[in-house]
C-alpha cells in the first residue's frame, strides 16, 4: 500500500476544530507538535501498529519521564523534558492514526485519559523524589519530605483532571447529554471575573506535563550552576502549591457553573 502524503493526511487527521478545542488541545500541539506528528503519520498509518498500542507507548514515555528525574544531575532533568515531548508526540499520533484508519473507539479515549493521569502524576512524583536527594548530593540524608510534597502535587494534578471528567460521569448517570463549552461560565459575575483573571495568568497550566517538565528543566539548569538542589525544591514546592490551590478553585468553578445542570 502506497504511503499517503502529508497533503492527503492533513484534512483527515486534522479535521476542522481539532486545533481549536477549548480544553482538548494543548498549546504545544497547536504551536508545533501537530505539524511534527503529521510528518510522522505517513510512516505509521500502513503499519500493523494499532492506535491503542501507540497510546500504550505514550503512557510508557510519560511514566519514564518521571523515572528519568531520578537520574542525578542535569541529565535527569533533560531526559525528563525530552521524554515528555515524546509523550506529547505519541498523544497526537495515536488519534491521527485512528482517524485515518477510522478506528476511533471509546477504549482509545479511555486509555488516553488514563495515560494523562498516570504520566503527569509520575512526573510530579519523580520531581519530588529528585528533590529528596536520593543520592545525598548535599552531604546529608534523604529528605523524604520533598518526596511527600511531590506526591501532593501529583495528587492535586490528578484531582483537577478528575473534577473535569466527573462532570461527564455525573451528567451521564443523570441521563443528561455531554456538557457544552458555554456551560463552563460561572453564574456569578464575581466568579466569572476571577476565572478570567486566572485564565489570563495561566498559572494552573504549570502542573501539566509539558509545563512542569520545562519548569523542572530550568530548575535543573539553575541547580547545575548553583551546585545543589535549591531550585528543584523551589519548583516542587511551587508545583504542589499551585496544584492544591487549583484543585480547590477548579472545584468551586465547576459547582458555580451550569455544567451540572
């Protein structure tokens, strides 16, 4: 079977609206990764690799990104960031291959969501373990409190996603259709203003896999220059604070909107 061209693939794997989804498309996907994935698709669509197998590879890449942070020094932070980019690439490719082959499925959507939960949690736990200094670079013992703080950040990241996904669960169990984007607007004008301010600052994005990996990489570079783990610990503390605050704010946002009506 001849390999399809990028021009043939584009209208099928990137249908109108894919890059414009309010909450379903990452900024990195819109900026560059969708174009990279589009040029990878011709080498995959005629192989025996299934879309779900690509999703499994995405999950493995995400979990390995968290494990890579246990590698001491700057190389661990670099590996973590690179593996998260691979995770993002596979996250784009699996759906594109599924659309080309007309093999989209509920199982694929489910695995994709599980992958995001596991991968982002693994990255934040890995960051906490890195900050704990398992190899005692600072001359002291392992600082397990940092591993706990990283785990709190991971828990917050998972809860934020769960709060969003559970809206659909609650609606489905109540016999209601899927929520529309306009229902996300808070009914209170004060909360609407606060939501706009939070959206403008975009601080909540920092606990996402791509953003967190880049933050940890920058901290790793600063640590390499400074000679300790000070900046990684600052990053882990900030990520935990943001994740826990966003968990609360997102819950209030859901309850104050029309998503559950």
